[in-house]
């Protein structure tokens, strides 16, 4: 068993606010065992090399898609959209082996750590080989995700995804979707089989329904009645305007409206994207207790639209951030784009501050910390006794950071510097990033390079 360790933090963001000269004691199990403010400084203490903040949970990841980041930026002969991008994604899926999935996920998770995330929620729907051919074990690709998270050192909430149809009303899946497909019994068996694997790996197990178009209401109700994970429940909803139109044609209701009317949405749930909602849907989702999972870089990349974040926050809604297709991999880029989208739409500044004189960076960071932790099924988030020791040390040698204090530090990181501000990252009490490099960077990069060469 690992021994406990202490860390002197000259500036640290605690749940009650910024504090100075704090000594953290971290147990051998990777939990925060004690927090001592205004500590007596001893020369034997190891000092963090800059301000310390909690690492965030990334609440939405499709790890395999990191392999295609940057390759879909080629204009087609028709109006490019999410739907044309999806065709390119299907072509990638058909060429990836379990070894490839593990190598790409490990690389991605190392990048997320360097970007300021300490935990990832994997919305995992790539279950089978090309054409839907089953592997010898139905848990094969999920186990590769568990292995990748352990190799990278990131915390994991694993969400196997139920995906059965191509469109609303139970449409037969297309050829490109067959690697994703289960029937209800197969999916419930998968969840049951993964319980011991997740326990051994220290991962949280939940589940996801891909979307209202990929599962019928009866299938969803059967799964929800039978599942025993006790973990989070995630679903894509109202990402695209065409999805809204198709849902109305099928049901007479909009996607978020249908979900809230027909399903037991509560604080276990996370609605991914929820981009296209009416004011009433926005209010209802906010008051349901569910988290909304926002992925601003991917939503911008795919031309999805802009989430009504100011209205949602006004109704007391909870949100977190994810990196989805992984065209971006950092806390700073996602939070910055979230705020900037609201500014561009409203033609005003500082849209998501909690009130006059409040820091936009602090408001965004606190919301994403709480929302991400809830969506991940974490017992607690932030730097508090009993929580996982998931810490980000910002680079105190950078003049922007070194000359800042309090909430200025978050403003500099999120709006001026980005990933270059992240120096060291601790996950579950282990230093996984030092001076901007992952502890296994060379081996991870070599394996990832081989996959990219194969897929080229």
C-alpha cells in the first residue's frame, strides 16, 4: 500500500474560497485525509509549484473519436453538417480493433489530464467489430476503456450505451451503426458482466441511452426498470435542429419535452447538449435536478448551435463540460468557448458571471466542478476531506499566474493562457503529469502514432 504524503499549497481553491499556506495530507488510498489552513511552514514540506485548484470531471467522452480529430475539416459538395461528419465517423469505426481503441483512449486520457481534467465519463457505444460482428467477449471494448483509464491514471465513470435504432420509432439501424447495436437483454447482460470489472478497476459504472432516436420508449423503460448499477444515466438530446423536427414528426413533441414528459428525469440524469430547447423546456430541465452536459468545442465544430446557458443558469440549472469528439481536450478551451458563445449571441460581455462584480472564470469553474462531479456519480467534488486527491497545479513561474491572486488566477488560466498554464496534475494521489508531461508520455505517443499510421 502507498504511504501518505503532504503538500504545501501557497494558494489553493477550497470549497469555501481561496486560502493561503495550506498543507494537504493525502492518504495512501489517494484521498484527501486532512486540510490544514495557515499551517506552520516546515522546510521538509514539499511545496506545489504554483496555485492549486481541483481537477474537473469531463462529463462526456467518445474516446475513439480522438483518432479523427482534424480530419473531417474537408468541405464536401453539399452543405456540411453533423450528419455528413457522422458518415466520416462511421468509416473510422469500421477500421478500429480493440487494440486501437485502447491505444487511442490512453492517449486521449493522458491529454485530458494535461488539460486539467482528473476524471472522465466515457459514453461508450463502440461495442462490436465492423458490420456488428461480436467479439468473443461482449465486454471486450469496455475492458479496453478500463485498461486505458488505468494506464493513463485518470478517474473513470464508465457508461455503456444502449443503441438499437437509426431513427425515431424503431427504425432499422444502418450498416455503419451495427458496431453499436444491442437488444435490451444483451445490454442488461453487458451491464451485469461489467460490475466486477469496474469494481476491480476502481471505476464507477452507470449507463447511457444514446438518444431518443436510437431507443424506443418501451426499450428505455425496460432498461430503467431492470438496471441495477445505481450510477449515472446519460442521454444525448436536442443536439441538432433536424433531430427536433424528426422528433416532432414522430411524437408531436420536441426531444427535451418528450424526455421530461415520459422518463423519470432526476439528479441521476445528465442531458448531453440539450442545445435546442424552448424557454419552457429550459426551465423544466433546470428544475429537474439533472445536469446538462455541454461540449462547446465539439458543438461549435459540428455546427450544432448555442446552448441557452444564461437562461438555464437563471433557472438554477446545473451544468458541466465535456470534450465529446475531442477536437479540444482542455478545461480552459471548453469553458472559454461556453462563455464566448453566449457573448456572440447576445453581443454583450461577461454573460455567465453569478452577479455584479463576480468573476466569470470562478462562476464557470465552480459550476463545472459541481455539475461534473454530479454527472460522474462522485461522492464529493473539490478539495475536501474524503474526496479523491485530484489536483491541478498551475505554473507559478508563468508571469500571468505568478502575479495573480484569488479569482484572477482562474481568469488568467481560462481566458489568457489555456493549457500552457497547467504544470502538474495529481489524480487519486498520484502525480500523473509533471511539468506538462505525462509520466508515460513516450510509450503512449508511440502506440497512438502506430494507430494513426494504420488508419491513414
